[in-house]
């Protein structure tokens, strides 16, 4: 979630080196055994939230993160999902990208790291589209698992009839807003009942919060205020309480866009950056990657919540 209200997006890019001949299972196994033990062996799928675009020209939703991961030899998958599509539609795009990545790499599993609404896409893929057979772990960052208070506020103050009029009008001109309605607590309650966790997938979650309304970018200050009054501490749009799913790791000191490298000073627009209190590359490389490695090793002792 993001943008002025929520942020997310995607681009259909699979970062890998093409091979002329398919690798045999024995060669793949040997390659995995020779793999750097500090780096995950399986492909890593990055899922963006609503309104975001994973890759467009030099713009990256996860700013600099794909480049850093690829430099470590990790196969990175960036699905192109409809920015404001339904969770189901977005999840189908995830399935297509994962299927292609597994075919190209001969891997049997992937890890998913998802920001904001992307976590819901990942959960739907795992629960409804056969992803439980191919996903080893799902790590969500500021995902509104139990619904976004600001989405509730927006629909409550618009009224259902007005909201539908706006959605129908935007759809008529080619802009679908299905995603926003699916971020309400009412919808997510139903979603959670229909998409239980798969027993063979490890689920981890991170929340985030800024201490004061003035600590987030100016475009997030009103959503921060509304969310704080309705659901407590938050990152400018997603509360800590709604971010908790599976094993909750910890609460980050980061605004919603800061988590992916794009947060700003309090008065700056969201696409500009100044002094930061959070280091996304360090978070991904020094915290999330070791977590994924521990899952591959089956080492539960190294995966304690903080």
C-alpha cells in the first residue's frame, strides 16, 4: 500500500542468466551444494503493494534491493501484477512469474518477500493457486493482514454508493480500484478465513511505526493521524497490529515507503529522499537473508522473534 494513500506495484522481470541447455538435476544439486552458505539457495520473489511498479526504467519499487540481491548470486523474480487489481488477479500474476522462474532455474521452491498488499497476494497464491507446493517461506513487511483502518475510514466517509460510483467511473476510463475495497477490515476478515496458512510454508511478518505524526512524509500525515486514532501505532498507513501474521519478528522504525528505500524527510514528497532513520539494504541483507537461510537449513533456533 502506498502512493498518496497506498503504495504498491510490479514489473514482470525475472533476473537470471539464460542457459542454452537445461541443467540436469544432478548438476543443479551440485550447484546448490557449492552455494555460499550465507546466501539463500532458492529464488527470491519480491512482491510490491498496491499502486506500485516493481521496475520501470531506472525506477525500482524495492529501491536498489534487486541489484544488491542479484550481486550476491540470488535469482530475483519481480512479477508484473495489476497495480490496482484484486488480490486474486494479482496472485495469478505471481503464479505465472513463479512458474517461469522455477522452470528456468530448475529450483523446486522459492522464498517470497512482500511489501504491503503484496503480502496478501502471496498468501492467496499459496492458499488458493497451488503455491504451497512451491513456496518455502513468506516474509511480509507492513502488510495489512487484518485490514487497513484508513481504508475503512475512506469507505465509511464516502458511503458505499458514492464509493461504487467512483469505482465504476474510474473503471470506465480504464482505472480499476478493486484493490482498495479489498483492503478493508470486513473484506480481510473473510479473506483470512478463506486463506489459512499452509502447514509446509514458514510465515514471518514485520510491522513498522513512527513515533509521531510529524515523523512521516507530509502526504502520509493525515492517514497516520486517522490510523493512529483507529488502530494505534503505524507507519503512516499500516498499523503494527494489522501487520502481525505468522511469526512476528519485530517493529521497524520506518515509514511505509522508507521500508523499501523511498521514504523522505517529513516535508518532502514521497519520491524524494533525505536523511533516513532506516537502512533498507542492511535490513534485507543482514536480517531477511539470514532468516531465509535458516528456513532452508531447518534451523528454528535462529528464527526467534525480537
